[in-house]
């Protein structure tokens, strides 16, 4: 199973989720409204969560930005669950 470690960032609406494996195969990816889900299945999966406004993936982390009125206490466990499910399917 993948190890996911949430870390605070200077932006209170963003959390960096550090992984013990690469989050992408190659180049960095950003997923936001209007992005093609086929280009980033993981980005689309996380972006579909209520309140997520942007997903950035590179190297061994995924940065997720949320709306002001969404609490990380509720959203962060959902992001971790999506990451675990995505990498569980691949691995």
C-alpha cells in the first residue's frame, strides 16, 4: 500500500500530500476545471471531490487546493483515500 503524508503549505487552502512513490509518470501535471480527465485519471479523481479547486502532481507529491469554506479535517482523509485507491489499482 502507498504511504501518504499530508503536509501544510504556506497557503492555508493547499496541502502537499507526499507519497513514497512517483505521483506521475514523467512530467508535472495540473488538473483544474476544464481539464481532460483522460490526461490525468488521478487528478480527475481528486478534483471530483467537493471543494477541490486545483490538483498539481509532480515527483513524489500531489498538492491539492480547496475552496475557503471546506475544512481540511473533512477533505484531507478523502484525498488520502483517493490516492490509496488509485495506487492500489495500479499496484
